[in-house]
């Protein structure tokens, strides 16, 4: 069937089951938007392209589906860069369409020309510059296949304007394969057997679960495996939700701002079972003092992660869910009673703690109360900084996909647009954005999107008037020289809410916290709660960057 | 240690950039890279010489394999292989030293491919040792220009893909 390139794209998206696109139009994508006008696919108009990518990212994390983005050429495309890098670092499936100048105009510094495939080369899983409209259908198919399989990630399709208007054949392939793209075969029976033996012989094992568990939908298997083997579980920031955090075997988060007991357990373990995690420096601290007594079993879908930072004794290259099922079917149970007793002592002696007395609001208290009121189905997105780490420590996640945070890139400005995407994908769930006054100001233009789409998102700003996390480092390591970290004047967020026509409350006293949060959650529409917190509160415990996990300050 | 990687890639625009970009981004050292089409016009073959310990090379190989346009990567350093490089050397050659230069060319089984007024262009293929040696022998006459292709290599015996 003959149609225009733009029609081919829309048709292909419909065939892929795409329900929503996050985007922003411009000259180079007008033909595409013209065809979208007649389509049943929903389009969410953001107010900055970066937010389109973050929203698609949040949508993908909340639904498990691939997020789809459209931006125009040049500045539209370059505005996406942070969002694409963020998705790449956290292995989030995303397909991005960028407009491009006409094929004949490429390479001449034409108006709004940017070499976006070149610019994004290191931050995509793959990219295409379409030169032949007849290949469009198979390229779209390929993009979704690549984005959503294996280690997932962003795939970019650059669309010259004349390709969108050219006449093209719509011949949508059912399947697509690349000789250079192979998914890992399952681990061999021998590999599984050896891993099982090692697990059975261990006495101080720890499961270290990362974002791969969430991506693979393996949380159920992980919990089963942990319960059956009685092995405690710590997670990364990306792995939050891999096991309910109120589970007796849960150790909370490991690493720089991990719990004392998680860091101690990992450091004293004789076996570390890494599942869908990549031994990031924020987790390991100094590598040569990391888990020195432990053998390592590394389960990951990406072969390149196996041995990248830490030498594993057993590698199980495959999908976390499948590998865990294999392990479960053959498992040998280690004797971990004494080990769990030891961990219980650590938990008791050094729990996460803060003290809410006096008349200043402690951010940890806000998060704890929020968790109680929100319930286990609520989806939380975070910004970056202290707010993110307090959320990671005190917001006990029960279900996978309900905690959405920028892990690898640590992108301020992620949380609000990610909440937009999450709420679009999960319209019936409560979506909360835990924010900081600095991060909020990085993408607060998205309040307009929230209003336009009538999204009942609750934004909780932990307002300290500082780039708090940077200030914390300056306090601890630079003699309290607060260079460029004070954000005064912080705008009046309540008035800002009013300007957008949404509810806004300011909370200044501890006793106002719970009523305000209750009111926000019960309010039918979007709300900003500006919580004025104890300004110089710090995130503890903390392992200084590049330090040893057991050498925590603030415990 | 230096490793020779034989890399089969899709013969498509942008592939070289992806491979080169990967090396610079991850901080790997390319010593040389030679690329050209194979007998299958849809496939190009790169020979990449890279320096690094076993862990680094393992990462290089795995990261290369992750690129969608990379079909196959093999470290052939350990295998029995033939490697060759081609060099063109423009050397100063006044008439009175030409005889001497031609003798050197003979010894290395190289060829003179151009004769200029006061210079010669010499073509030589060989392994690295040979290329180095001819360069050294010609240096006293005055090398005006030198260009090398970078190493290409092939495993002896059975067909590459079947290994
Ligand atoms: C885009 C971006 N720029 C800079 C940083 C560095 N950075 C990390 S945390 C932080 C402070 C965040 O401030 P705020 O949002 O107020 O959160 P707080 O730490 O005060 O809770 C900064 C500047 C970053 N992570 N992202
Ligand atoms: Mg702040």
C-alpha cells in the first residue's frame, strides 16, 4: 500500500500498539504531526523537549512499555540529549523520532540542522538516519525491537523532512532480525549447577539486586529465591522494589547512602549474588576494598557487564527472570541462620535514624509520613540530590515499578516530567513527585503540561533553599564554603501553583505535615506542597566518594 | 599486550564512527584500524590493533559485540595468522644514490612505483618487522613522505566464520 512517509510512521506506531507519544512540534516534523492529527494515538504536548524524553522514560518505567518521543530538528533534537542519556544510563526502552532537514540539505549547516545521530552516538542503544522512505516501516519495527529486548535502551530515528512527505510502501514486517544483534542464550546447565553449589556452600551470602530485576519483571522470582534460600537482599537505587522493603530479608539500599547493615552485610559476605546490577561506583565505593571476602555470582543480560568492574566467579548471562527460575528449580539451601542473626544485630544497633523534635521539619519525617499515607500502590518519582536519597532511604517500596528515579545519570529535573509520564501510563494510581527546590526549578515549566493533561500529580518539594546535596559535600569536605549552592530567593511555589491554577500549600511546622499531605492526597487535582525543611539537614549514613563501604560517617 | 581484532561489520554509513567512538569514549587505545569491503559487498571487515591487558581486551570485544552493526568480533592474536601492512615511502633519491636504494628495495622485495626528479616512491608490503626494517634502511637517504595502511590480518587454515 502506498502512502507518505509520515503515514507509514503513524501506521507503524499503531501496529506497535503505541498509545501515547510525548513530543513537541517544529518545522521539520510538521508532516508527521499532520498525520498524527488524524490518528487515535494520544499526544502529550510538553513544554520543553527534555521533558518529553523524561516523561516517556517515566511512562516506560511505570508501565514496562516502550516510551515514544517526537521532537523537531536542531534545537528540538538537542534539547532531548539529557533525556536520552538518562534513559540510556538506566536502560529504559524508548524510541525517539527527530525531524531532520531534507536529505539534500544535510551537511550544509542548513537552518535548524544538527547532526543528532552523531551527537547522540554514545547515549543510544542504536540509531538510524532514514535515507529511503521505503525502509521506514522496517526501521520503525527494528527500533522497537532493539529498544525493548535484551538490555533495553533508547533508539533514535532521524527523519529528514522530505522522507516524511515522500511516497512509500507500507510493508510492515512481522519480525525483524539483525545478524549483529543476538540475545544471550540461556546459561548452560553446568553453569547453573556450579552456581547452585556455590550458593549451597556459602554461609554469609547476600543478594545484590539492581534495575535489571525490575526491567525483567523478576521481582516475584527474586523474593521466592530469597525466601527459599534465606538469603538477605540489598538493592541499588534502581533495584528498589525488587523485594518489598518491609520484608524481613530486605536490607534496604547499599552504597554511598546505603544502610549500615546493607553495607556491612555486603562487606562481610562470603558470596555476593548480583542480579541485574552493574557494580556502579556509587554502590561499591573503593573497588579494591569492596566485598573482599566474597565470591561473586553475576547474573546479567548484558555480557559486557560481566567482568566490567568486578571479576565474578560465576557468570550467568541471561534474563534475570529466567535465570532465577533456573536457580530456583535446582537450588541448594545454605545455612544462613547465624548470618541472619548477625545482620539482625547490625539492624538493631544501627537503624536508619533521625530525630523529629523541635520546630523544624525533618525531611525524613515527611517521607515516612508520606509513605504511610500514600499506600503501597502509589508511584513515587524523585528529583536528584538529598531529596532523592531521603526518598531512597525512607520511602519503603513494596512493589516493582513504583519507585522512579534517575539512577545512572542523576538528572535534576527528571522527577516532574517523569511523574507526567507515570501518571499518563497509570491514570488510576496515585503519582507523587518528591522534589527539591533546585531540581523543581529545572523543569517546572511542565506544570503547564500537568494542567493541560489534567493530571492529579502531587508534588512534594523538600525546600531547603539550597542545592542541598552539593552543600552537604561542601560542609563535609570543603570547610563549609558554600560556593554557589544557596538558592535564595526561592520563588513562592504556592503562588506559582496559583499561577497555573493548581492547589498549593506551604508547610512550616512539624504538626502541619500530616494534615497537609492528607489534604494533598485527597485533593482531586494536582497539588504542590512546599515543605520548608530544616535547612542544613544531611543525608546519613554516608560513604565518602571512593571510600570503603564500612567506613560510613553519620552512623 | 597488543591484540589484533578481526571485526566483521555491516557495510553501512556510520559504522566506522560507531566503532571509533566506542574506543575513544571508553578510553581504549587503537594502534591501527584498517577497513574495507569483503567478498560480500554488504559486509566490511576491520582489522583493529589495540593495546591492553586481557581484561581490557575482553571489555573491548564485548563492547564491540554490543554494537548492532557489528556482526562478529574475534581476537586472532593467539591464532596462527598472517598479517600484512602496506607502506608507501617517498624517499630522496639523487641519481648517485639510486643504485643503493634499488638494492635495498630488492632485498625487501619491495617495488619502486614512481620515479621523480629527485625522489622515488617505494611500495612495500610485509609484517610489522619488515616495514620497520625498510623504513630504517631508507631513513639515511631522507624520507620525504610515508603512509601506512595499518595492519590487516587473517587466520591461516579454515574459514574465519567457521572457527
Ligand atoms: C542537571 C544537573 N545539574 C547539576 C547536578 C549536580 N547536583 C546534584 S544534587 C544537586 C542539588 C540538588 O538540589 P535540590 O534539587 O534542591 O535538592 P536537595 O539536595 O536540596 O534536596 C546538584 C546541583 C545534577 N545532578 N544534575
Ligand atoms: Mg534543595
